[in-house]
């Protein structure tokens, strides 16, 4: 009995070995021939069709992987379902190393409608809903990105925080602690960037190019002499000269652009600094007047508006470096975050004493700098106001003093600061959304090509 058992086991092992060594697809089989013929005609084959000729109970996962590789070498893609039924996903990702169990599992024609936890398929399904962009669509998205950015920059240009930063950058530039290119977008300022047409910009460009070329030519003889005296071969020296000339051309172009732009940029910086010196005094008087209920005179208010508009126009004439714009946005958002924190504390205190939130906001907005606010709201007959103002007097004063400090720091009334922050946020959101759509459309194009 024992010998029979051993013989049976050996026969079984030989059969398994033979099955593994046998060809995965019997190319003489009529069903296999038909599947390959149809697949070559369509360019793909479905998992269901593969499963029909490779039943899961007869093959191992390794054999299935080898079969997938063989089909791939034939130029046949393996997809989840028929292209005609898949609509938006008619170009599914090629299955190069499919899991044996996943292939062995029989899929119905409606399997695409079922849920899946495969992150790749989930991503492809989501990307399948994104339409390919036409040329007009790309132009429209590019315009939306630019419009959002312009809205954001317009908001920044209204903020005295930006004026203060420009004065600091002016000092750093005069002391040669930073380069002009670190503050200004040189290409945009010279008219190379979008939205910068005009004869003046073209003339400036020509002047820069001439200056750069002259500088490069002036250095050329010295470089040739140095190369001739070197120990390198003639071919190596020629290659090195070409590289050095290209680098020098780029470097001198930047240096020439900075040399050309520096005087006019510094002139604008000086005007902004002079205007802001006068404007800052009026800002302080204006905020103090709000606190003490002693507003500026009509003449002072007109002068304030005129100076502010002139300064905003000067700032808008600059083309700031993207890094500087991001730094200004981050600074504004950090100040706004502090403001929201203080206002949130005040609201929670009022809410704790039973003050209605809507009524609190109605009484608070527009009166952020009112020195008599606590006394005024303490006389209200609505629920919670009297307890709130009596029991939280010290905290109310502390919080409102911090809010007044933010107003002094920004040079704006709180309501005006909120409006500018909202403008910047709106522009940034619009630009970010348009960029997201552009990225998704580009990825969709890549997937459709693949």
C-alpha cells in the first residue's frame, strides 16, 4: 500500500510539472486562435476572454503573469471590459503584472459599475471623467489663471503691508544685500512676459540685448587666449569655450537687465517710500480718530485717498518676483489668522453668556475700533449682553486692544483689511482651481495616449 501511495504521488508531481512546462496558450486551439485574432484587430482583450481560455482552476498565478507578458509582447492590451461599454474609459491602463486571483475571478459586463478599492483603477475612473482640452479650452484656462493672479496682486497692492515690505526691500537693494532679480520679475518688467506689449518695452529689450552682446564680445578675446594657453586639446578647448560662452551670455544678460532696470525700479521705490511716509501719518490719525470717535476732516480724507491711490498705482507698475508675492500673501494670511483668533475668542465668551451669535456679529462688525463698544452693548436688553460685559470686562478689553493693534500694524480699518484679504483669497482660489483643471486635463491627455 505504501509503495502504491508513493507511486501515485510521483505521478501527480510529474503531471503538475508537465502542466507547468506546457505552453500557456495552445495556439492551435480554435478558441485561442479566435481570441488572438479578435484581440489584434481591436488592439485589446478583456479579462473575461482571457479567463475563458485560462480557467483559474487549471493555471497558477505565475502562469497567468507569463501569459499577460506574452500578450503584451504581441501588442495586445488587457482591459477590464469592452471599449464600447466603457464610454469615457475606453483607454484603460495596460495590465502588465496583473494579480493572479484578480484575473482568475470572473467579471460580468457590469463590473465597471461596481465599487473597487484598487487606487489605480479608482484614479483612472476619476480621470476618465475629465474631458480632453481643445486649443480654445487651454487658452480659456490660461486666461483664468492670469485673471486670478491679477486679482490677487491687485488686492496686495492696496495693502499698506505691501508698502512697508517694499520700503524694506528698497533698503536691502541699496545696501546690496539682495539682487534686483530676487525682488522684480525681470522678464515681465522688460515686456517679455504676458501682457507687456508696446514699443517702449521692445526698445528696452533691444537695449538690453545690445548691452549683453557687447559685454560678451568684450570678454571673448580673453577667453580665447586662456584656452590657447591651456593644456587641453584643441577639440576640448573648443567645447569648453562654447559652454563658457553660453553661460556668459546668460549671466551677462541677467546682469545687463539688472543694470538697465535698477535705476527706474529704485526711482519707483523712492516714490513709494516718500508717499508712504505721508500716507502713514494719515493712516495713524485715521485709526486713532476711529477709536476716539474723532474722524479726519474732509480735506484730510481726500488727501488720504489721493495718496493711497497714487501709491497703489506705483506698486501696480512693478512686476514683483513670484517668491515675493507668495511672501506677501503668507504675511497677510498670518495677520488675518491672528485677527480671526481674537475675534473667535470674543465670540466664544459672548456665546458662553448666552448672547445670540447673529446679534453679536451685527453689533461687532463695523465697531471693531469703537472705544465705547463694551458700554454700548452692555445697555442692550437682549439676553446675555449685561452678564457678558460685566463678568468679562477685563478679557473684552484685552482682546479688543489686540484687535486695535492689528489695525495699527496693517494701517487699515479692520473692515477694510478683511475686504483686501477676501480679494486676495478670491484671486488665489480662482488661479488655483484653473491650474488644477489644467493639470488634470494634461494627465488625462497622457493617459489617453498611453
